[in-house]
C-alpha cells in the first residue's frame, strides 16, 4: 500500500536533524510533500536535557522539539512508531514495517546512533542502563529515585553529566573510565584534569582502569559511546564507513539520498579527513544546509564551524573546532578561578579551544574559525595578545 501518490522529501529519523530539516524546508518555501518517519512512538523531543535537568532536578516534563499541532500547520506528515525496512533506490520509495510504501524525490537519512552496551556481572541486567532516548531517561530517573549507590561506566560527556546529576541528588556515585583521563577524545588534558578535580570535590569517585567484573552497585549507567545507525543504508548499497559516507554537499553515493546528523561521515575543512560528529549543533546546521539545497537547487559545501557543549553540574564546558589532533596548548585566564579557556594548536596554528565557564572566549573562537582567521602559537603567546583583536586583524 502506498501512503502518498505524490513523491516529496522523505526524512527517516525523528531526532533533532530530521525535525529541523522538515521545518527548514518550509522556511525555505519548499512546497512539496514532507514526511518524517520516526521509529519512536513519542512526539520528537529534545535530547540534551535527558542527561542534564531531567536527572539532576528530577524533571519529568518532556521538552518536545515542536508541538504536535505545528506539524499539521506546516503540512508535515509525521509517522511515529514505524521503521523503514527497505530503500528501493530505482523506484524512489521506502517500505515501512507496517507494509506501506512512501515515494520520494529526495530521501534524507537522519538515523542517529545507538548507545553501546555491556553486561555487568554483579548488577541485574534491568538495572544496567544506557542514556540515549526518552525511554532510557525514564528508566535512569526511576533508578535514581531508589538507588543509594550508582556505578557510571564511561568518563565521557554522558557519563559525567549523569554522575554530576546523581551526586547532586545525594546518591553515592562512582565513575569507571578505561582511558587514563576523563573526556579524553573530546577535550585537552588541562580541561580533563580540572573536571577530575571538580567531580571529586563534589562527591563523585573516579576510578581509572578498573576491572568491571568487580563492580557492585544498585544500578549502572553505561556511557561508552555510540554506534552510528547505518543498517538500511548498507542494505540499500550506500557507502558506509563508521557512518554513512557523504560528500561536501551531504549527499550519499546516491545523489537523491542525503545523510545528516550523528549517522553521517562527511569531509570538513576543520579536520584533516572525514569526520562523524555527535552534536546538536551539527545536526541542526546540516539540516538547514540540506533544506536549502533541496528547496533552491543551490549546491554548496557544508562549512559550519563544529562546536559542542557539556553541562556537568555548574561546569559549562564548551568546545569550538576539532582539536583532537592538537599538539600544543595555551591557557587563557586562570584555571584556579574556574573560568578559563585552552587554545589548541596543531603545527603551530590555532585549530580550536576548550572553554570552562568562559562563554565569551568560546564565542570569539567560533567567530575566528568561521572567518578563517589564522592565529599562530607565536602570535597568541606574545605579550598583550587579545583573541578578539585577532578578529579584526
């Protein structure tokens, strides 16, 4: 059975990327059919609060991306609780698990990613939880209501946000991290060390390199990264490599199919090779970029500045640029004050900054990267250097 005789834009995924794309198409005056297909039965919702206020404050109210009425007002068809099982590229249709097919002129895969899991020998399986979806957050919230002792596996953003939330509620919490430092893939060593001290001072025990088989607690939150969702893309014969591979316009190996958000691996001038970014900013920016391409036919390379953030208790950690390949750093401000930024350099050139409770420097760094201003370590180290002045140089 076909749900629509008129092909249009079909978006697979009801997360930030998918919903932003749908509404951006209407903003760009696209007049054709727009369909959003989401495997979750819930109205699409904001994910960042799930590991922040939802846990720390015990909040139970869901923050929806848009009201249910707004989809109808913008003539956006929202299909909830159904999955795409097959993409027929020649016929330009997708088949859903309820047996219906939907035709498309453009197909956008905003599939997201799935949390990695692991078994815990001494904790019941139903108490070993991930934190990726609203259903996950409700389970973690229920665990926090009853548990006295929580194990958090993974010292990345999600794990530390959950740990800070648990500690704030008076729960004994221990973070177990396999790597030698916290947030090792995301921030520089100075910020890792500062966060380690902060969490320990706020009641969180941190253990590095522990044997997980020895962990005992009332429950566990596992935050050990995600795996991009690529199954239907692979089945359709699209190129994948730690995500769905796209070009600079965010098109896949099939020019009628785009991929955006956490599932997409794309080239960027802010890194030495293709990357896959897990951030709300990237999801939203890529959604707007693809909406403009589809609505206007104007094709250009995606070039938005990558930035990220993590709120851990009263720590506001913000990152601008991709700094994973940096080899030198320079601190702006006073680390002991709790408000500072670390400029990161690769081969003597500024590539980004990690900021702690320093939103002004973070915003300046984003503007520098957007303008393509080149700042060297020698320049930044000179007496009287001002990052803002570099913008007008």
